[in-house]
C-alpha cells in the first residue's frame, strides 16, 4: 500500500483542486477523508520529509523507533506539528470554500492496539477546529468485544468535549476469518455494533 506524504506538494496542489471541485459541484455539509493527516505508523523518508526535518532540527531523520533517542523524540514533536498544521489547512480550505459550517471531519482510527507510533494520539490538538469528527469504526475485529465501540465513543468525547458530534463510518462487511468486502455481517452483528456506538455517545451518521 502507498500513502501520499502530507509534507509533499500533493495536498496543496492536487488535493486542493479535488476538494474545491467537490464543494462547488455538490455543496456538501462537511468533508471527510479516509485517514486524517495520513498514517502515523511509520517514519516517512521521502525527500520532502528529509529536507523539512533537517530545516526544523538540523538533524537527519531517525532510522527507527527509539524512545531513548533525542532525535526520535524531536521527530515525534515535529511529526505531530506537521499533522496538526495539515489538519488546520484542511479545515481552513473547506470552511473557506464552503462556509463556516462546511468543516473538515478527518477520519480517526479506533484501534489503540497497534505499534507505539499508532498509539501516539494527537486528536486533542485538532479539537479546537471541530464541531464534529468522524471515526473509522467500520467493523468489529475478531479480538474485540462490542464494548470497544462504546469505549471509543467515550474516549473521543473526553478529547473533543460533550458538545462535539462523534460520527462513525460503518461498512459492516465481513472480516472473519478473512476480509470479504463484497459480503456483509449478519443483521444481529451490525445492530449490536451500532447499539454499542450509541451507548458510547457516537451519533448516527
């Protein structure tokens, strides 16, 4: 899988044009994408990141995750700063083109069980921009109970406040034992997943 680097020219070039076309043609209430400000699970070594990190810190990018390393800790601070700036850029883009209520929702992952970098959550930095946020809770993984959806809703309200709408993307395709995107979970599975969302303060969307 490939991701577009948030520090490259794709966003302010191509992505700006895509968002502008969507808002002008369809007048959406809000704009969301699949991965708010890109994946956080790895260090990007593209030319843009190498140059910008060097300009920021005078250092080269760290070679691997090492929380005892000063360079890695500086990279974490810089990485979060870049993502917050990109999130703010999206917010200003959508509200500037579509009006103050046409906010950028982002899309936040619900799993905190991946690598350490995936668990470095910076949502609290985004909270000042949003009246509503979108979370990626499409399905229940085999290892999770239904309560994981409630827990995620409660956690997001702790970050964004009780007045912020927490919306969830739910696809309900089957995932056991393999991902089958053209099939669907049973009705009982989907209903239980959605009930757990409502119990955690996640709003229907």
